[in-house]
């Protein structure tokens, strides 16, 4: 395959920072490591390379809408990618689950009739409620030419499914970001300058099998701790809404936290992910001196930028990431920790040290996500 036409599909263009970040990383990496002509299934993203299947003039609200308009927009966008590509890659996220999607039958049909190669990179596998769901996922993935998963738990699923022959144990795609773009350089704080603290809430399901902490409980602890801290030093708080979905997004949570802090006299700015420009949000996170994030990619980007952070352990993907980088328990907000959430936040503000593995240790592993693909440049010239 001389210069493969590669299309990336995911939840791009849906006003979610983490998913859009995957799109930017995938297109840039495909050019660098695959010498590919990348296409993004969805609207164009600031910072991506290649082309998108949705024209720039098409309204984002239409593409991301519910009902016939949004579904039709996404269906046409995806169909064009299956026709005009040599490789179709599921790029990033929790996309290999039991949930049904119009994408699966279209991918399988294009593979059978057009010889379209299927792949997935930076994805997580499962969970599955029963053996039947797991077998269906295994049957689907067995048709893939290349599969790179982002966490150890997913790699265990792959081994159990008997798919190790064409699978790769990778990491989250976001870890590759420093190899593809210039990362924010944190300036040394001037004497007397305010401490800039970031917080990224998330509208998640509480409790459940994972034991997610109550949202209001950790938010109350954050607000109370910041109000107490503001009495002894100057603070500026950036409240991030990293998902702007009209129904499942974080906008209302972000505004509520900001309102409570302002009422206590703290300077606050709300940064909402309303435009498809993930690198601008990376820069904003990189300006923080400390970060508390319920959003996984708020935490990952903080780590990449060298910003000390605490993570809200509301989902197994958060715990998997924290375990992988050796994040101490005192930097995790979890119902199993045995001490108040306010202690985690206060410790973060007091210590303000990364307290985990360096992202540089994972850079080569992140590059291997692309270099180990059968159509990678290294393989082509071997």
C-alpha cells in the first residue's frame, strides 16, 4: 500500500474535548507514521491534518443533533468514509462495547465487498454483561487487521478472546500529543501571583459497580477547600466544561461551581468547549498550577503538561489511567479512600508536585500504537 487513504471514526465533532483530541492526534500521527492521506469522519477540527467528511459550513448543531437530522448527518458522513478509504480506523475511546451501532454492519459490508481494512487504536474493550456479548465483540474484532488497546484491562479481554495475534498493548492516544504538537510551557509563578486552580466536573452516573463518588459531595469539598484557601492566599479558578453536549454535558455543573465560588469572593473563569479546537483547551489546562478533574482527559492533559492534579475516580478508565502512571492514592477522589475528599484537594494545593511517572517514559510506547500497524512506514521499508 503506497500512500494509504485512512479514515478515522469516533465521536468527533460532538463537542467533547477528549474525543476531538483523539481526532487531531490520529490525523497528525497518520501522516507522520503511516505516510497516509488522513480523513476524519465528522466535521473539521482545528489542529487536524487532512480532510473531513463533513464540510466546514455544515452546522455543528445539525451534525450532533438527536433525531433524524443528526442520525442522517452522521450516517452519510460515515458512508462516504467507507467508500473512499483503504483503511477505516476506530480512533480512541470506549468504542468496543456491547452497544449496537449502524457503523458495525457498514464496516463489515465494506470489508467483504470492497476489501476495506478495519482497525482500532487507542480503544478500550468491554465491559460485557454476559458471554454472548463478549462472543459477539470477539467475532467483530476478529475481522480487524490491527488492534491497539489503551489499558491493561482491555488487553486482558483481548487475550481472553483469543485475538492476541493481531493486537497490540498500547496506551491512551493522548499520551502521543507531545510528539506531535508544541506543548504549553508553564511559566514560573511570580512572587505574589495568584495560584491558578483548575477543575473539570463531569455528569456521570453515581454509585454502580465501580462505586463512583457522589458528584455533589466532591464538588462541595472542592468549593469549601478553595474558599478556605482563598482566605490565606490569592486564587484564580478556571472551571472547565470539557463536554458541551446539550443533555449529557458539563455546562450546568461548571456554572454552578463557578457561581458558588464567586459568591465566596473567589475570581473565577468558566471555559466551555463550544468550538472544535481541542489544542486551545490543552493550552488553557497547561496554564493551571493545579487541577482537579473528573474528566479523564482533563487529568491526562494535566499530566502531559506537568500540572499537578487529582482525579475523580468515577469510572474504571480513570482508575486504569491512575494505576498505569502510579498516581498516589492521596491524589484520587474515591469512595474507597477512607478520608475526606477535602483532604485530597488540600494536599494537592499544599504539595503541588506531579507525584507520578513522567509522561516521557510513555512516549515510545505511544508512538508504537502507530508504528506497529502493518501499514506503518517502518513495516513498509523493512
